[in-house]
C-alpha cells in the first residue's frame, strides 16, 4: 500500500505564523523539504497579500524553487485570478480550495458555495487545456467553526459533481481539526467510487489527525497532506491549529510498512532547522523524540 505525502508547511504552515518570512526563506524551506524525498511540496499561495501577508511574493518564491526529479511543487489558488498568476510561473500543479458551508466560504472567499463550485468546474476545464494538474480541496468537510456539523452526504455530493466535471483529484479537508476516523473512512470510501484520486488534509487541533490519516489510508486514500513540524492553521477559522506533522506521519507509515519514499532522518533535520528559523518549539513530536530505532 503506497501513499503520496504532500507537505504544505511552506504554505498552510507559514500562513498562520505571526512573523512573515521573506520569499527567499520560504523557498528555502520548500527546497529543503524536496531534498528529503517528499513527492509533493506546496510552496506558495497566489492570494491577495492584503488578506494573507505571510504569503506575499508567491512569484518570487517560485522563481527560487530548485527543480528536482520526482518532486512536484504546487501553489494554492482561491479563484481564477490566482490560477492565472500561477499559470504565468513554471508551476504546473495547482490546488484550488473552498469551503463547503456558506458562512465559512463567505468569510474565506467572499463567495457562496455554489459560486465556488462553479469556479472549480471552470478551473478543471482550464487545467485540462493548460496541462496543469489540479487538486480541488473541499474545506471544512468534517465540521465548520460557524455552522457546526456538516452533512457528509452534502460533501460527497460536491465531490461527485466535481468528478463528473472532469476533476481527477479531490481532497477532503478537516480545516478545524474536529474529525474522527469514521468520518475520514466514510468520505474517502465514498469518493473512491467516482474513480478519482482522493486526498485528505487533516488538522490536528484535537489530537485526532494521525488516527484520521490511518483511517483514510485504510479506505484507500491516495494523498495525505501534512505540515513540517505540525505548523499551520487557518486565518479564517477560530482556534484552528496546525496540520498533522509530516515527520510524525512518516514515522507512523514507516512503522506500519507503508512505502513513502521519504528519508525521515533528513526530514527531522529540516524540522530542527525550521525550529531555529521560527525561534520556537514546534507542535510535532517525532522531531523532538527522534526516530526509532535510531
């Protein structure tokens, strides 16, 4: 059983830090992560810098990325304008994300859910024409900070509609970290029926992230997002904390016999370096405890 890990630390991780790192340091993080054998690294966010100043200078970040065989760098877009910005760079992997509840999506993207689905459908068509690999992420799929529990059938129906539009990879995001394994198992299992690649983006706010990742894996997930050191959060989701730590996830999968292709010791060294850059202890566990057996 294989699964691709996408590290989102240089984007989702750093976007929630109080201190904004300059583009060259964010690119350095992405390049260091790529050197560990991670097959996917989300490196930049093509959003308005006025809304997320930590992500300013996406084009500068991309210009400093070092191409590496077997590694796909990607960028986040929230609308067609962001997609056009990404298209003007060397990146050929894009992530489009929106929330599946009205209140969250209005606050996050100033659009209704239906409007965002229509944008997603348009981007799917454009990505096919442009030769871009597009992942569509359905946010707050496990629960919303404003509307509470989310009907899983509503989430699955959105995924089915995107698959019917030609979407090839759809990711379910537990944006605020409220999910439990039964939810992860259900959403991934249902979406697999559509013949697409299915991903899971799991925040660890309530310490259920790794359990959810394992349940998603058992249900047939193709991609698991994680963030180096467990950094991150959502600027538009109150009390949301970081994603599952990439090194914690790799340790778990390695010990379970799941092939990741990631050098865990090298990844731990990146996390230790990042701790020094951010000048604080990070939420991840394995980088502090160390690999085992050593």
